[in-house]
C-alpha cells in the first residue's frame, strides 16, 4: 500500500492513487494536471520523511472540476449602538483526482 501526505491549500491531506480530494482553488497547467508537494511517503514498511529524500518524490493529480463551497453568513452586532453588519462568503474550491505517486 502506497500513500503520501501532501501539502495543499494550507492543510495536509493523505492521498493514494485514485483518491478524489477537494482543495482550495489551484491553477492547473495546460493539460489540466497539478503537482503537489509531499510531506511524507509510506511505501509498505518504508516511511520517507526527510526533505532530501522527498525531493525525488512527485505526486501528480488531474483537475476534475472547479466548484464553490457552501455559503456561510457572517453577522456582526454591537448592542445599543445601532451597529449591524451582515456578510456572506463562498470559498472557491477545486476537485482533483490523484493519478500517480512516483519516487
């Protein structure tokens, strides 16, 4: 079993080949592929975590599609001053599928 922990969008995600992951919006190259930075690689019994050893590891993925997250509502209120503020936000997301983990 081969899996990797990659850094993407300010978080770390555990991925295997074929895993579909939703990340913050990232740009793909002209072929629709993305390269992710590995933090840890587990290949059966061997665990690779050193920066020098991980320099040769590549995790590639293809972009399945772009989407937007659920709407969240931010409300601010201060009592007795008449201050009310309401604001909405939807995060821009990208759905990717891991295609290969190579050493």
